[in-house]
């Protein structure tokens, strides 16, 4: 199974508008970060995790093929603002979106024209599928297990695919959810920056402790702000087995 990190930046992206810090001025492409999104693929199945406002730019570098499912972690704009750009994929049929009840309700309110009884011609043909935490589903030949993490006080979804798990925007995780990550070898998880506590996102130190608790052998940090520092310098500071993710990174993961 192949995982492609389409975007690894926080809600503002990197470079940040109006900023002249070393990261925002860097000519290293790994220091430029679009909003968070990822592709999980086998030869038969393609799954998109979140669809933010940079989706069109992100997907143009990928082969055009059917998206079999869009998994929503939560409905903050930086994670769903690009759903309308899924229109070309309607040539393959309905856009199958998978979300919990809270996110599904929010999508109906934020893009109501996609769910109107009489749709405006050309809008995305969206079919919403209800997800229940801890209940695995099959999308094509990929099994998906949703679990809960906390984005401040908001429960959102992380996703497990065999020995791989993807988490973004986590501040904490309920103790009851830890068991759903047992045996994860490869982990993608958010880390905003090194210092200055944030009310709804964990810092690098929090992410490292979490990774060590889970016992993942290979981990990649995402949802990073420009405050995290230069990509190469940060990687030299991180423990063995933990690296900064970057836009376009391809990860080959074991399914068993």
C-alpha cells in the first residue's frame, strides 16, 4: 500500500502570508507546506483523506484515476474547503464521502447546493456515508478503521489501515482509543511547532511522546506551522525513526 502526503501544513499553509521568517523565505521545497491531505492507494483502490482548499493544486501532480472514497477527519475549512473541486471525478460516478454524524451534518450545511433536491447543473454528485468510530469498513480492497482523537474539546476521527495510521489536528487522545493503535508500525501524526502551547494542537514534544507510547517504528510529523523551523534542521533534532513529513512524500507501508 502506498501513502502520498499531498499536504503537510497547518491551516495557514507555509509560507505564511506576509511573513519573512527563514522558513517562509526558504528555497528548500520541503519547507513549503500546503494544507493537510493524503492519498492511500493500492493497485485497485484510491482513498483521499481530507480535501482542503489546496486540493486542486495537490492532485494535479497525481495520475487522474477514480477516487473510491474521501475520508473526512473533521470539517474545519482547511480540511474540507476543496470538496467542490472534486467535480471532475464525477465522471467515474458519485463521490463517496465517509464522515461521522457531526461532520456529515456540517457538510450538508456548508455546501447545501450539493444536497439540494433539485441540484444546480454541474455540482459534485456527493453520496454521504455515515461512519461509526471503531466499526471497520471496506473501501475497495482497503479496510479502514476510524477512531477518535480530541481536537481541543471536539472529537474528530483518525484512521487506521492495517499497520498504518493517520492522525491530524490531535491535542489529546482518550485512553479508551489507545487499543485501536496497537501494532501500528507506521504513523503519520500532527506536530504544530516546538514551543508555545496551543489549545487544540499538540507540539513536537507531545507527538514524540505519543509515538513512543504507540511504539511505531516509522513516524512522520504533519500539520506543521512555519514556527517549527527549517525542515533539515528539525530532522537533525528528532529521535531515530521520527521525521518531518513533506508535501509529495511517498510512504510504502505494510498492510499485514
